[in-house]
C-alpha cells in the first residue's frame, strides 16, 4: 500500500518547529511493510490543505496527517479531511467526556473552544487519546484512507503505538518481522562491499544499511504469510551476515553501544571508571544514561587542565612537559590514575584535540585513548591513537566517545 504523510502547521514552514513526526511515522511504516511515497508540509490554510489532500490521493492509498486537531480556529485538519472525503462531522459524546475529564483531573477549567475537539467525521474509527486532549481517527472511503493524529510528538507517538499500529494491520495480509544489527569500526561503503554477495541476490529478506556518526546499522526484514516464516527467514539471513561481518557487530537487537557495554560489565561482574579531558564527561554521561549503570560505574573524572591531570590523577608533570599533554604516555597515566583511585577492573581515559584549534604542529581530531585494568584482568594497560583529521569539534567528541566505548567493549570480550 502506498502511503504519504502530510504535516500541518505554519510553524513547520517557518522553521520554528522541526518535523520529527514524519521521520518517526516513516520509520514505523517502513518496518510494517508500507511504501512511503511522499512527505508534505502545509500551513494552516484550508484551501491549500484540501487541494493537497485531493492531489496526494491520486498516487497514495493512504494519507497520515499530523497537526491541526487542536481547539483553535486555525486547527482545521479534521474539518478539511471530512470535506475532502465527502462526509459530515458529528458530535461524539465519549470524546467530549474524555476531553473534559482531562481538564477536570488537573483541576483546570476547560475552555469552550475545546468542545470543538469532540467533533469527528462520520464513519471514522476514533483513537482515544490518553496522552492529551485531541482525539485522533482513521477513516476509509472509496478505497482511500486518512489517518489524523495530533501534532505534539508525545501524543502522536502514544496514539501511533497504542492505536494506529493495530488499525494498520487490517491493510496488510502478510506478517512483517525485522531485526536491527548495530556495527562499529567499519564505514557504510565497506560494509556494503562485504555484504554484496548477499545484497546482490536479496529478495526477501531485505537488507538495508544506515550510516550514523561513527557506526552503521543494518535492518534485516522479511514479510511472509506467517510470523514464524518471517522470523525464520530473518534468523537464517543474520547467520549469513554474521559470517561476513561478525567481528564488527556489537548488537543484534538495536541496542546502543553504551547499553551493551553496561550489560556486559554486569554479566561479567566487572567495574568501570573513566578519566576524560577533551570529551569533558561525555563518556561518563552516556554510561550513566543506561539504567543499572550504578552497579558497574563508580568514578568519572573530568581532568581538563594539566594541573587537574597531575593533581587528581597523579600524572607526572615532567611526562606532560616532555611528551605533550596529548600523548600516549599521558593517556595511559590518566587511566592508571583513575584505576588506582577507583579500584575499578577497567579504567578508560582520553586526551586529544577536538578542534578547531590544535597546538602548532598537531592535527585536530588527534586523540589518545588509554586503558588500565586491575588484577582480575591481568593488570594490563595500553592505548590506541585516533586521527579523524576533522575540524568539527562536536563530531570529533562524539566519535571519541564511541571509540572509548569500543575499547571497553573489546577489553571485556577479550576477557570472556
């Protein structure tokens, strides 16, 4: 089925709001096997919206609209959808009670114009909104379908996940199953090259690659008559993929690398600490974003200055002077200092030039990641050097963080 997405709102055209709804909906539709044809954005103008709906239905069987379901005069989406599809609106008593109770539960007085939200196109299936005030709906007529959702992303996502997904199942006779594989340490073009023996012959399951900053993901999907058939096809394909790029895969279940690292630390009863300079705490932050990190992460040192590296981590000032603050020697000493202070099983450190102004004779994107391990892992230490040769400070810092995670991931795997 061909689907198009229309986002309604003048604020989107003015750039005041980013259209994240279309990204989310497209991703979900794609995973369910729907063919997304177009993304449109239109302002709060009834004439342009009606013309767009009519023209979009020429090539699309379904339109999903977001925005314009509020109580104000410029919220006209459902009125225009009803008009374009040739149906009237009716007052839905249940929707009215739900809108009113939303305000009553918060000890607020409902404005009279909120009554407008209880009007629904005749023949529509209502999606009752437990995340906000605007009821949503889906309506079918003459082989076409329109689904109207509120604009606020939190409400839209709740309604999509709790109502729209089940509604959409009636439009597909096949079952869709997919897995998302996460890789790191290989670029998208190299990844695709290694997978060409599979990609060149793919029909079902299908393989799609997506590049992110510092890593790549693969989505393996199958659409079959039964869910069992689809799952079996995907699992068989993953085994073939693993033979070609297994050493680059860190998750088969669409997990962030920080999540995998924390899980592996917990499974192996290992503790972690960090000492950061150019990343300024980004590594510690991504680790502590993961629930349960407190069981494995005890210390995160941010030693940005040379004085802090010497005073907090015990890095010898002479080494800094002789080797430079950005050096393998300093990175290792930072890690050793963090490991000693925290008594952790693994300590990770970084010192580098994130940009845009490296010291004379040095390159932006040059960094050293140090590590030091305790008795449980053989008291080993070492470093890796990174050279991105980029002046983009934000990109470099994020890449450094990912590489620190990868070093910890590899240390754990070597220990298993």
